[in-house]
């Protein structure tokens, strides 16, 4: 990996079965809990990947009422994972994060999945007391823990 890059521990350790089940249909990408065909719209997809990720990372990571310190992605105690996931349009874990590896820290994607041929970029910089993020979804944002 390059400086700033990240690799998901199960992936780097060859523990594919932590997230995948080869008995599932290929349309579900062999991912545990994924609906065949990838889901019925955002609500279906959001449910399965949050369930998969919280199996190891815990449900408080993105809970609206999570305690301060439940995640490093917080702005002065406000859980920014919860802000993104619980928002009206609610984002899934895998919209921003790649489940295998990324050239950015925290498994953050450089290009977010989008419909059609649109390319939505995402840039992240870790800072000593927080971080900085710029995406095609919003103007640059800085947060402080």
C-alpha cells in the first residue's frame, strides 16, 4: 500500500468469508445479507450493508444517539457517521467506503458510486484533531474531534 492508503483487515488477511458467503447467488456478489440483484432501491441496499458492517464495527458507530467518542468521525461530539446515515437521504457505508482497499485513509473511495456515467469525486485528509473532506456531494468540510 502507498502512504495514506488503507486495506480492510479481513481482506488483507485473506478472510474473505468474514463478509462473503459462496453459497449465495452471484447477483448478490456473494455478500452476506445482500439482496439478490443488489437491493430494491436505496432503502434495501442501505439496510444490508449497515447490518454487514455493524456486525464487526458495532451499531453505535452510526446510531443517532451514539455517545461521544463512538467514532473518530465526529465534530465536537456530533457523530458525523450518524449525520450521513440517518439523514433524510441516508447514505450507506459502502457509498463512501470501499470494503476491500483504498488509496485514501479509512477505506474512503476516491470516486463515489453514482448512476450513469457521472463521476463523483471524494477527497479526504486526516488532520491531527480531525479531518477535511471534499466530495461532489458538498463543499469542502473540516471537522474537529
